[in-house]
């Protein structure tokens, strides 16, 4: 991988979200790591993403979404200002799991 690619761990850390904050942390990191090589044109659906993540981190589709949404809610509660910066817009509430992954992924691509 590209060494100067900013890492999702660092983005989450800056949002005051840590690996001890639940399984969703690992799921979020894995999802982003799977997405990055895809580039923007071959963006998998959430279902496809879950299928790939599940090979490393066993979880149902609904718990995949719920656990990532919990991490999104924590980030929103702990550092909404920075989350808005990542999102490139003013969010009105915590992003959904899909939005949260999109936000992190797009931010990493833009700043690669």
C-alpha cells in the first residue's frame, strides 16, 4: 500500500474514537481498507462491502451496519466539528453507517 496514504485509524483517533469503543471500530477500518484500492469508479455496494469484511470479521449485515453506526454516533458526539470538516459539509445529525464510511473514504481519497 501507499505509505503516505493517511490512515483511517488516525482519522478516527482525531475524532476521539478508539479501538476500545467497540467492534464497529474494526469493521470501519476494514471497510475503508477494502475500499481504498477500489478507487471511486468501482465502488462496491454496502452489501458487497459487508461480504468482504465478513471474511475477516464475522458479523451479520445488520450488526455490520449497527456497529459502524455506533462508531459514527460516537464521533458525532465527541468531535462534530472535525466530522463536518471530513464530510465537507455541515451535518445535521450523526451520519448513517454508509454515510460515515463514505465520508472517511472520500476524505482519504481527496487527501491522498
